[in-house]
C-alpha cells in the first residue's frame, strides 16, 4: 500500500475539574510536540456546550498553534457551518492560511452536539442541508470566482468576493463523516476529502467498508473526482512499552470518559456505565471488533494494517487525543507512535533489515577482509614481533591469575 500520513484529532475531550487556561496551554504543547515528532496533521474542533469540549474557535486555536510549530498541517476539525455566515468562515480561513504559512486545512461539518444547535436556535433537521449550501458558497469564495450574490433563508451575500485569497493555491477541504452516508455523499458532491470520525465507535467501524462507495457515487454524479489519499480515518489509542502498562495507565481515565461524558453527558442510546476500570478495558479495548487500541506499538501497527484491509485503503490515520492518562504518559504514547509505529507501517525499516540480513548471511565474503588484514601484518617483522609480545603478555597474565592447584591440594 502507499505510505500513510499520521496526524492527531483534538475534539477536545477534557474532564471537568482542571483549570481551562492550563488545558489550552497543554493542548498547544501537544501540537509543538507532534510537530517535532514529524506528524503531518493536527485537527481541532468547535464546540459550545457539554463542559468537556472547550475550544469554541478552532481558527483561533490553530493560529496560536501555528506560531509554535513549523511544518505540521493545521485543520479545522471541524467548523460547524450552520452556526456561521459563510463569508465570515471563508475570511477566517484565508487569514489562518496566511498566519500559518500555508498550512491550513478547511474541515467542515453540520454540527455534532444537539445542545449547540439548540442554543443557537437551529433545527437539527436543516443542519446538513445548510452545510451543503454553505460549502458551495465558501468554495467559490476561496477559489476567487467573480463577484456573485446568494440569497438563502439563513444568510445573504451581495456582490461578494474576497479581498484576499488563501496563501495556498488550492487549500485542502475535508468533510466530517460519522456513520450515515451523508458526510461521504457531500464530500463526493463537492470533490473534497473526508475526515471519518465515526470510526472510533464499533458501529462506525462496521460501516467503513461501504462508506467510500457513497463518495465515489456522488462524485460521479457531480462531475468531481475523489481520492482515497484524501480520506482520513480517526482511531482511538493509547500506547506504552508493554500492554499491561498501557492498560494500567489508561483504564481509570477510559472509565471516567465513558461514564461521565459518553453516558452521563451525551446520553448515547444503548451506552451503559462501566462498573470498574477493568471492565472498561475489557469492553472497549479487547476483542477483534474493538474500537480502541490500548497496548504496544506492535498492537497499533496490527490495528492500522487491519484498518487498511477493512477499508481497502485510505490516506491518513488520525489518532484521537484524550485525557485518559497523565500528560507525561500521553506525550510518551505519541513518542512511541512516531518512533516505532510510523516507520513500521510505512516500511522505512525494510532496507535496514535487508542490509543487516545480507551482512549476517554472507560471512564468507567479509571474512576474507579480515584475512587480508592479517596477511599485511605478517609481512611486517616488527608488527609480528609486537603481536607475539602481546600474546606472551596475555598468556603470562592468565597464568598469574590461575589458582595454584598443587598448593591448594597440600592445604587439604
């Protein structure tokens, strides 16, 4: 398969109780860490309720992240388009692209939290249609199309054109996809990439094999082309040096995240609280259909390879950032991913291993080199004498250190 890119997705999901200012700072520290490790992408989302998800403006956060990083791409994961006037979204993305040196990725969605839509007085039934409408307008603006007007039930623009275009000639677009076909269909209609967030659940994993077909079908109808290279799949993991250590580090935070957020706050249908941290690990991170990988770099390599097989191929694997573990353990987890998982998945070590194997299995070729050295030494009388003197000295030392067996026998 083609080499995979690696990235991180920060919703964020921060348990209530810690100083928000410090949470923002630690998230920025993480971006800086991932940039040093060589990951290709970082994404953060937009949320306005639940208490656990504190980033209200991904553009503001990513602008700050851009000042603390150098090469990592920075994606809005995602801007909820029904919440904003499309012209303002386009303007902010242009500014973000310039402030980050052309590293912005525009990710959009309809809005994930019903509580956000309720606060803004938006009917959930219109959110996906509004995302579709806004996305078409934003694409025209960012392309620099001739001035145009657009009348809608929820926004109006007149003789609109951006006074500044993105630094990138073609800013990457991505659409969030959960379990239903709507995200994939929208991506195909507009010819964008996809950010598959639903893959962090068992139901989402089960839907993946058929998801890409919706994008291709919609693209064909609209005259666009979609590429699997622009398909990003989000996975949940925590990695440590041993499987036992990874489970011990993550189990308490995993239980709290599930019980307090998924069950207690979102009240996901069918989700039930775990009675213990060990049950949380057993139910979420063990078994062939698990949506969470808690273990070693080898475990994650196997899970990613399996995901490639299940989906028939995608472009970028995105790790979901969580607070199941301490900041130190979280940083170490990403360090292990960069050091061991990325090179193994992408075959960076293949030639190293082939070179080592060749040397090990062709000793007859290299032993002759040693013989050549000895031959040259034997041609020089002084070198031969020096070698003999060294051998005699070594023999005398061994004799001096050896026990006097006759003396020991007399003592007995």
